[in-house]
C-alpha cells in the first residue's frame, strides 16, 4: 500500500504535522527511531526548562494545562506530548529508525533499520537537529586522558564526577550546563570562539519570546539588530558585558536567554577562555597558547539538521539545513517537506506550529 505521506520523527514537529494531516484526512504514519514518542526530549538533561512561555509553545489544537508552569520543564513537556498524541489518536510507530529515503517510481521508498519498507507519495522530515550533534575535529583528542562528551549526553551534575570541567560553546545549553555544574561545586571554564548576547528571560514579567513575536516578522538583518540592541541594554543593566559579541556572519542563533551564566562569569565562579587549539594529555591548549588541565570536556557545539537519510538527493545550506522555499518545501525534490527546521527568535515550537499547518495543507492539496 502506498500512503499519502510518511512523517519521520515523533517529536513536536512530527506530532504537530501528524495532527494537521489527520485533520485533512491524509493517510499517513509517523516513524520514530526511539522506543517512545519524543525520544530526543526524553533523553535531554534533567534540569531543562523551556525558554518559551507555554501560551506560545503549544502545538496546534491543544493548549498546555492550566497547572503547567509558565515555562514548562522537560517532564511537563513530555507529558504534554503524550497527551497530544493520545488526544488526536496519532498513528505513531516507535522503534522505526529510518536509514534511507529514496525516490521511487510512485513517490518515495523508506527503509528502516529493522528491515521494514514503506511507500508514500510525500515525505515530511520532522527530524529536527538534536538527533545529529555536531562534534568538531580538535587536534590531539586521542591523547587526552579525561572524558569528552557532547552536551546531548549530559544528564545531571552527578554524571560529571571530574572536578575540573571545560564547557565548549556559548549557546543556551552551554550556559545552563556550565552554570549548573558551577552551582554543584565544579571548577568550570567556558571556551568561546564566537560570542553571544545575553537577554533577560522576562521583560516586565512577560517571557522575552512574547516581546519578540512582533520583530520576528522583520527581515533577518533587522531581527539581528534588534536582538543586539536588547542584549546591549541588558548588559548596561547588569554592568559591562562579559561575553564577546556573536559573529554577525554566522548562522542564526538564539540569544543567550537569562543571566545565570553571565552572573557566574562576573563573580569569577566560571572562567572564560577563547577557542581550543588542541588537546593535550592532561587537558587542552587554547588558541592563545595557554595550557590548562581538565578532567572532563563537554562539547556544547550545537547540532546539524538530521537529514542524512536523504543522502545526496538534497542540498544543504551553509547552516546544514535542507534547501527549501516557502519555509517547508524542498528545493531539490518534489513532495519533500521540512518541519522543525526553521530557527526563529520567536521560538522553535512557535515555528513548528506554523510550518506543520503549511506542510499539511500542501500535502493535502497534492493528494486530491
């Protein structure tokens, strides 16, 4: 049987898309590589809390419960995803790790690691980015006697027994993990190549996301300019900035939300160094030539879009996302759509809600 669509990934992007497809009576299935829906979210660090308010973080058709905090914790969000799938009876198959997606005579042919084969007229890549952590090549890593892990592997301070910890990166995960480890008594150093602007979590009691909704509709240069202005105002409120500015030519980044990290840097409870030159047997040598010993290194070096199953059938942009138009439509293949692949200052979940509706509408129209 050939389905109308196959959705790859049962995180928020996949679930939102499935609900929108079901609402339009599009025959489809959602394939999830893990043993439960939201597998990626279920394996992120324990203390994770959304930076986005619940009112603009819900998926189409179902609000968070009244009891959920304004900023939902990881467990709150997982419970919400379970309730979402159950409410709409979404057709999810877990343990279905997609290894290859290929164009066929009638549409698309999908293979899973278990050997299952499925056919569909359309594919939705709702795989996000966290399933594909970026691990940079740093010279001398094989010489280092300590442990190196990506931030996606981090769970809690007790999982990092070493006293001297280097966190590499300055995104929100890096900031939260570094601050949590410092609070737990570790000697933490933060290595930064390109900096970031820190913005408050709330403005006048409202989540910063709510304030950002309006300027999220501005062109990208204007978004960056306004984010820079907010960051500078925040720095003035908190004293002289302690982080270098971000690279304006780099890929779009969400600002560092909240001041936990910057407060630690000002107090000296987290040390700041520039980029790594190489590993040594006992630690690292930084780009400025200084060497320092470490027991643990956590690479909070970001992610790339998880689109490897499409191979050379697609092109990716400079930031690793499949090239697309109208936000969700592949430039390279007909009937291929991306949901959850549009980073935005208004929040990833806010973008998912819009993109799921857009993709489902296009698939439904093509299926008639």
